[in-house]
């Protein structure tokens, strides 16, 4: 079936209305949405009349339809073709700018991310007769990586030394200076006083964010080991040296939040009340699965998926947005100075972790091309939606959000982190270069 025809519009409508996922996820979207081909003037647009999880009408869009659309998603035929054949993730297409918005706000559309994804997937199913089905990301077997006994050559003792110009060594030198702060040295005495002055809702929101961090820091501490084993087995000594500081720092982050809960907020109650579905999906399923997989599969695709999940999504999108939230809540209100200091130190450590992740992903892409890149694109696209859903779940827990926080600000911030790093990875891929920026 040809895409963007009247017949296709009807098939898309039927797919949408048969889709349980869209019925639930699209519940909060009401209004017209048009999909348009940029390189086709007349027939290249369809209008979907969407009302709270249902598609009431779908037809080729005329001018009035485009005017009444709440959002118009546009893109060239090559992009629509990839998307409708399942070769390109719809969220990635939007976040990376391959599809753009002629009308409407990207943040507000991505706030409805699950609905948008379900809808575009329904459109893809309606097109499958023409475009075929989703392909899978190839998994490459890793080359021989184990040291065979008797053949091991020691890099430093053998005279080759360490390459101090490599990004991991430059991060290591930073980490030895900046990552050695002691969580036990942080003075929480004023935080203890401030805590009693906060309103119930303010305390609950700080507990909420801190509980997600506490679980998240523990998860990344537990889950990093398989990646360290991979770089050790591949003989990348400089990377292994850097990763020792990485793991040490995550362990200190766990300790920092423990001090907060033990000393500042001992009245915290059962913290598991904050673990909502999207957070659990990322921290109890996606992250451990992506890293555990490295124990059996050291292919470039598996390594890329691990670094995307760990460094780009968990650290790059969620942790960074979380620090921004602490900054807004604590610094603007001039409260909890111990936590303010701690969050500044954590954020600085995380910036090195993310820099390593970018380096690793650019190295995998430079060395293995599509074998790594397809996994990067697939992982970034698939995980953006649950990452934004974590933010959505936090805000959904409050009738009136304390400290005047607005969901759009944080969804926008998260999206900026995502897009900025994806763009850097794409540029590195085009030039075949490595990402070697050392953060402050
Ligand atoms: Fe951390
Ligand atoms: Fe980290």
C-alpha cells in the first residue's frame, strides 16, 4: 500500500483504533495531527483526528486540516520509508531532527512520547505490505579476547608504557584530583535543621528524587563490572585504569545518599514507594540486562548497547536531569547546603563518566562501523521514551508540584541532553573521529 494515500490513511486509522497501547498512551492527546512528506506538495500529507486515545478520522490533509492540526510532523521520503519499514525508531527520528515539526512543540509531543510512538508504529503496520517488516540489529561475535596462558604480554613492564594522551588516561588524571572527596566530610548539620522547616510536600519531593538516585547509584555500582571485564579482556589497560576510579566514585555516590537518608531524613519511610514502572523498567530490567549481556556477548553491538543504556540514558539523561532538579530546588531556595555541595561533587564525577561513555561509543563506531552504530541508534531510540516517562511519573505523583517545578522544563532539559550527545555521536561517526573532550 502506498503511504500518504487515502487508502493508507484509512488503514492507519484502523491500526490505531485496534491498538490497546495507543488507547492508553494517547489518552491525554486531543487534537489533529498531520504527517507530511516534505518533498511532495499535493498528496503528501495525512490528517489524523485524535481524541483521547481514539482516531476518529484519517484522510489526506487539505490546507484547512493542516491549519487545524495541533502538530505537523514533516520529513523527507527516505526518512518516512525507514520509519514505516521499522528500520528507524520514531522517537529517535524526532529527537535527532530527521523528522521535524512544522507546527507544535517537540517537548509537548515527546511528553506524549508513548502515544506518539504507538501511533507511528500503527502507521508502520499499515504500511508493512509495502515496506516489509522490522529488521534486527546484527550481533557480531567478539574476536578472541582471552589471554592465553603463557602468551600474555605486560604493557607497562614490556616497555610500551601507558598512553597518557588517550581520553581515559586524561579522565584518570582528573579523577585522581577531583574524584577523591570523602562523603563523610560533608557537613549536613544545617541540612538537618532545614529539613524540619520544609513542608510535607517539599520533603516528599526531595525524598522522591533522592530515593530514585539512591537506587540508581546502587544499580550502576553493581552493574559496571562486566564492562570493566570487557576492556580488561581486550587489553585496554588505560580504559581499565580509568574505570577503577569510575566504580570507586559510584560507590561513594551510594554512600552519599545513605548519609542523607540516615542523618538528614531519618523519617523517610519505605523508599520503595517511589519506584514506579518506567524507573523499574530502566533500573531493574534494561540496565542490568544490557550490562549482564556482556558476560556472554562482547560484540561491538552489545558493548554499544551497554554504553548507551548506562552512560547516555541513565547518566546522560536521567542523572543529569536529576542534578538540574536538585539545583533548582535547593540552590534557588537556599536550603540543604550539604546536599547542594554533594550534588555538585556528584555531577562533576558524572561528567567524566559520560565523557568516557561518549569516547567508548565513538571508538566502537570508528572501529566497527554499522555493527556498533545500529545498536547505538536502536538503543537511543528505544530508551528515550521510558527515560522521559520517569520524569512524567515523578510529576504525576503531585497535585501541585513543590518548589514551583514545571514538567516541561525538565522534559526539555532531558531532551536537550539526549539530542546534544546524539548529535556529537553522529558527527563523530561522519568523520570517523573519537570524542575526546575532557570535562572541567
Ligand atoms: Fe553516580
Ligand atoms: Fe556515574
